[in-house]
C-alpha cells in the first residue's frame, strides 16, 4: 500500500499552475450554483403560498376570477409552448456536451490518449457552441462561468499526455455536475467516485452505466470506485 508508483500525480510546475488557476474559478462557480438552487426553492415556495391565497380570495370573486383565469391560461399556454421549444433546443445541445464528455471518459478508461485528445477537443467545441440565451440572467452567468472553465479543461486535454488528461478530466467531473444541475438532462447518469485518485484525495466522474470503469487509472485499477448517486 505504500507504493504509489502507479498513482497519477501532478505533472510539471506549469501544469500545476494551470490546474490551480482553473480550480480557483471552480470554487466561485460551485458556490454560485448552490445559491441558485436555494433561490429556486424559495421562489417555488413563494409561488405555492401565493396560489393558496389567490384560491381563497377567488371564492368571493368567482365571475371575475373565471374571466381572469381564461386570459391567464391562454398566455400560459403560449409561454409553455415557447419554453418547450427552448428547452428542447437546450436539451439537444446539452446532450451533445454530455456525449462528448462520455466519449472522453471511455477513451481514458481504455488508456487511449489519442482518442481522449479528440474527445477533449470535441467537448470544447460543444461547450463553445452551447446557447445560454434561453436561461434567466443568473443562470446565464453561472453557465458562462462553468462553460469557460470546462472548455479550458477540454482544450488542455486535447494537447496533453494521458497523465495530464486525467488531471483535467477530474476537474471536468465537477463542471459537468454543475452544468447538469442547471440545464438538466434526459439521460440517466451515475456520479461515481474513486477514493484513491491523486494520492487518496479522490476524484469524481459521470457515467452512463452504474458499472465502475475507472477513467483515472484505466486498466491498472479498472474497477476501483463506487457509485455516489444516480442523476435523473
């Protein structure tokens, strides 16, 4: 157990500085994403409270309420149709991002540096073309920050050796969790964790299968890890 020769370790000084810089960005993004989640819960609770109040008042204004509901329903149907269109487009874009990420994961599982490089570039491209205009102002800010950081990881993966590819992939795991927390996904994904990666600091990744296939160690320790939770 004392021999860590097969353990991925940080690379040269320049790569360490790059990773530290990206990690600092990640801290800000993660805290902001948590704030969005709390705000969303508060807004939903307020809407539910308002609905109860309106239902009680409506008993005294039946005629006016019925007419008002008719207009509100018509407007609501139009808004819902627009939202379905926007979300359908976003889901297709999100699927492209997730698929590129999963292809990258599979390449690292197979110890295939060249395929990982191609997938890293494909991921960077998918992130670069992701349209955030359908989200609210705060979500746009968070997505912009997440995409910027994740795209950097993808670009470095495209031109690095497999050791550095895995270091950047570990950072991508956090990016993807935050990305999906905002965009959602129609896919069933599994958040998985290897406690031994990076000198026992651990690393997280996403998979389309509950079966553990470790992208941080590849063939050296293929089944090291556990499922932390199912997403969607």
